[in-house]
């Protein structure tokens, strides 16, 4: 009889533990969205807003270099390549004011002995220069970025980098998005308060979360926010954490 009674008690305790575990798990899952402060008669909610945007500015860079045993010869070769790059871009429809050449970067390479020891004798000079284009003509510059290595056929040691796609009105859009995210938070809070038989009071506190600018249809996020510059089509997400008063 005692053994039967002990089994009943054990099963009851186990059932109670399972129920408590389920309740605690539900509270943990829900706390990422909603938190109710009974003592303070307030509720904390997270609101968000999303919007698709299309980049309106492209920034592209390419680089070219020249190598020679003397600095003078290397400079002459680089200048000849610069002229070819400039002419190529002009023929592709880029205006001269959009073409920006950087200063020349010079590297000195020394002769290395068979044993790996460097000497003080110069082997050759390696000069490098970049060209940058910032334009609203996104399709044109994208096409140039893909085909600029054609300059190699003209004797230019050219390397084309991936273009960056930017949205110039992002500052104004952030303000709008945060306002929309706050409205979303208020709607969530009103719904929760109403279902609980209460009414929503004024805003006590608001905390702006990070802004995520990601490629379209991407699920990637960062605790520090993201600012994708390699996709033409993007999605901006704004998040706010708001605390509202509750009137019983």
C-alpha cells in the first residue's frame, strides 16, 4: 500500500514539474516580444518596420599598375596606362568630371638571394594607381565594371573591383522607418492590453534598436546593424523597444 502511495506522489510531483516547465518555457519565448511589469503597471513591446529600397548611387573603383627597373620608366608606363584608362571610360560615356584618379602608390622591390636573404639592391619599382567613378547612372557603370578588364588587351594591367550600391536618402528614410516601427509597437501594446481587459496609457520609454540594411530576401542580421553595399535591391528594417503605461 505504501509503495502504491509513493508511486502516486512521485507521479504527481513529476506532472507538476512538467507543467511548471511548460509555463516557464512559454514565458521565455514570449519575453522576446512582450514583457509585462505588473508592479509598475506597464508593458514593454518591440515594434518593427520594413521597406524595400533601390540604390540610387553607384561607386566603382579599378586599379592599374606598372613595373620597371627604374622609377622613371615605371612612371612613364603608368602614365601611358592612365591615358588609356581615361580614354576608355570617356568612350563608354563617362564624363570627365566623374573620373577621379588617386595619387600614385610606389613600392620598391629588392633582389632576394637564393637563400632568401634580402639585399639592398633594387630589383624593380611597382607603381599602382586607382580610378574611381561615383554616378547615378547605375546600369552604365555596372556594365563598365564588368567589362573594364578589356583594357588588358590594350596592355594595361587593370583590375576591376566590385561596385558599391548606395542609397543617398537613407537618413530621411531612417526617421520614417522608426516612426512606423513605433506605430507597430503601439498597435501590439494596444492589442495585448485590450485582451487583458485593460487600456493603454502613455509612452514611458522608447529605445531605438539597430538599423539593418540587407540584400533583398536575406535573413542575415547583426547585433551591431548591417549596411549592405553590394546589392542593388535592398531591404531596410527598423526596430524600437517601447514601454507603455497600462490603465486597469
